[in-house]
């Protein structure tokens, strides 16, 4: 998730801040889309890995959509925690 941690090239510039935030949100959504497409392209993916990756992809997209909608912290905090949980679930399955 490299693109979710970009810095504003002109510190304090509100347009740059908005562009960086939009880029991060789109990177989250696109990452989820990529994972879902890979699952479709790889039908022999073991069920445990498939389910974990699908949950991770859905968490990425749900978080991105809520960020784009300007959802409050009370909505996005549980989504961030779910994303962290799903990431931890996928990691050991990919070794």
C-alpha cells in the first residue's frame, strides 16, 4: 500500500493535500479490485486463502468508499481495524 502514504509535494497546499488523500483512497479501492480480479483469474486458489483474500479485498474497498464519502471516524475506525485483522489473516497463508 505504498500509494496510501504519499506526502504533499508542497507542504500546506490544500490542493496537494486533497490530491494526496484522493490518491490514497483510490489506491485502497484499486488494491481491493486487483485482489478480487486475481481470485477470479485463479479458480484453484485454496479455499482458506481465497476466503481470507476476499475478506481483505472487501475491507480495502469498503474503507476506500467510506473515506471518499467523508465518513466520520466512528465509521472508518472499525473498518481500519478490520483491514488490519484481514491483513494479519492473509500474511501467514502466503508463505
